[in-house]
């Protein structure tokens, strides 16, 4: 009986850990989402980094964290894309988990991050202008 309970507990923990993972989205797909206005993009790199340059249309998580529910669209099927610095960065999870907790069902992670975006030669925005 103890072995069975241990297996159930391990399975539950494994499921719980997996449940917080978010599917990856490519830079190409993010560009398409920006072009079609079908997503909300959230930059989780901090205000200083955000001000130096972010993915076009991205929101600054530092600025909206406390009012995320009021900032995100009412449609819980809206694509929400969170990103941070690079594939090793896990800071994006703060925004992804917050959106998921609010009931958003289509939350993805641009694992390339802002570094991958820039390395791919993509333009960034600074508050007020595109670079």
C-alpha cells in the first residue's frame, strides 16, 4: 500500500511540474501574431531592459503586473505570449502563470527571448519609437 501511495504521489508531483510548462512559440509565429493583431505579448525583462528595446507591441510586465486582469482582453482564448532574456531565462513564468491563473487558455513562451529576437535581426521598439 505504501508503494502504491508513493507512486501516486510521484505521479501527482510529475503532473504538477508539467502543468506549469508553457508551449514554445517561434519568432516567426510571434511576428505573424503581431502582424495579425491576434496576441498580447508580455516582456518580463524589467523596465530598464524594456525601455532599451522590446518586441514590438509587447507590454512591460513590471508596469502591468498589478493590473493584469484589467489589461488583458476579456476573451480567455486570446493568445498570450510571454518572454524574457533567452532560452535559459525562467522569468517569463511570472507573466505566463499569472495569465493562466486568470483563466487564459492559450499562453505560450517565446523561449528565444529578447536576445534571440535581436540575434534574428528583428526590430525592437522603445517606448515611443521602433528601432
